[in-house]
């Protein structure tokens, strides 16, 4: 299984690094959080449950309304350390051709070379580089986002929504996440001027994540 091998590679890479203490907090208002006993149970390997997760986005259209969309085919993994969250990691692979805004014509335009150019770039990839705990159930994840062959860092604010055992006896964990990016960094630059001034599509894009993941046995 490809994602299982990603777990092994990530864990091997971490184990090969010499142990070090986390960097001291910097900046005004930064807090240090000790290991929360309730978080130790989240440690382990997790796979996104596509049927119960959403990877979405929102953009301003014609400067007056927000258009939302999502991708319907993706894989994701989490390698969590509840005692030392900074040692956790995550990765996501999104199939660009599955973009869905509920309007077929708009979806075809997003798939074209004006935007995602799905024939040349069939996937969007994300890999975390840093995770820090910033609240009792809040985390900040920095990582590398690759779109159309261009890679830039993004920061995702995450809310841990809980760990449960579902009706089928499966352990399930949840996170909500948000990030704001400028699409032009990834050569997503198509636009049209409005007669009244302004642009058809906003440069800033809101990314939205509603993740349910199941524990890997």
C-alpha cells in the first residue's frame, strides 16, 4: 500500500534524526503546552476517510459573493505523536480533475490550462514540515503545497475535534482546518475585469479542511 510506505518512510526519517528539545517559544503571547494525557491516545498512524472528509476552497466571485468548491478524490495520512505533537506529520494527495463546484462549465474551466491544467498536473500535493500546539485543542501546521509544479509554504490552523470509536468499532479522529493563500503563487492567474471595476475572481483563496481519519491497525 503506497500510503503505508509513506508512514514507514516518515517514521524512519524521524527515527534517524538525533533527539532534540523543541525550540523555546518566541514572540509576544506565545504559550508552552505540556503533554496533555488526553492527547496520548491519538498517537499512531491514521488514514483519511474520503467518504466522511472534505477538502474544499472558497473564492470571491465578482467581488460580491463567495463560490465554494471541493475535490472528490484524494488520499491523506497522519502520523501523530500525542506526547510530542511537534514530531507529528501529515501528507495529502489530491486528484485535480475531481474539482467540483456544482457547475459543470465552471469545473471544466478550472480543469483547463487557465487554472489547474489537469492534463499536465494531475495532482496537488501537500507535506507538512512543522506542527506546533497553540492551544488545548488547536494546532498550527506549516507545510509545502505543490500545485502545477510550483511549491510554496502554507500555514494551516487546525482544530482537534475529538477521537471516538464508531458503531462499527473503528477508531476515528477528527480535525477542522483553514488556510488563506494567494493563488498567483502557483500560476493560477486567470482573471477578468469587471465593467464596474475590480476582478471576476479574488486572488485570495480560502482553503477548508474537514477531516475524519481512521486508525491504521
